[in-house]
C-alpha cells in the first residue's frame, strides 16, 4: 500500500548536502513510501486524497478546508523507512519497500498528479540523504488510509 504521512506545516524545507532543494510556506509536508505491489491507481487515489483532505482551518477555526482551498503548497519527500516492519527483532526490515525501478516513476506520478491540480509542489531528491526541517502547525499529522481494496496485511 502506498504510505503517505501528512504534516500540516507553517513552513518546511529539504536539503541535500547544504543545498536547499525544496521549500514551502504554509501547506503540507508529504512523506511518501511506495511499496512493492503498489499501482498507479493507488498513487492517483492518494494524491487526490492529499489535495482534498480537509485539515486546514476555515474562518471559524474548524478543520474544514483542503490544502487547495487554503492556497497552501506541498513539499513531497520520499521516505522508504515508512515501510519498516518491526515485528521481529530489534532491527527494522524494509522488505516491503519498492525497488527504485518501480518506486521512482510512482513517486514522480504522485508529484505530477498534485501539480496537475494547480498546486505548488516542491520535492526532495529520491534516494538522496536529506535533511527535512519543518514547523508543524497544530501539530497536525495524518497517516492516510490505504486506497479502497488495499490493506496493510
């Protein structure tokens, strides 16, 4: 299942070495993990859910607006460690994470799907050692449920 962890942020940036490769103000930091059996349809579903999830405050302070409605941006960062299994032993296993040949095109599809909605999307660099800095707003952190028909079994 495509794993997407969203953090509502006041600002966020990602660096590779000392270079800032992505930076946003108000919006969402999306940590994205593609697993071995994920499909383009699941990526499209999660991108749509990311864009439309109502977790920004309206004029009454209620979480009733999406990142689109709030005029926010997105910083998308690949994070294979979200696939970690800690069921056995003390060292996480990352066997569910997709190999780059599958993961890179699906990760890029996620970004393209968000951009096609007119959203400002910045991103990290796939497979790079990155530093992510953020100011979480709320804090609000949401783990998206899998696409219908998928489970975490």
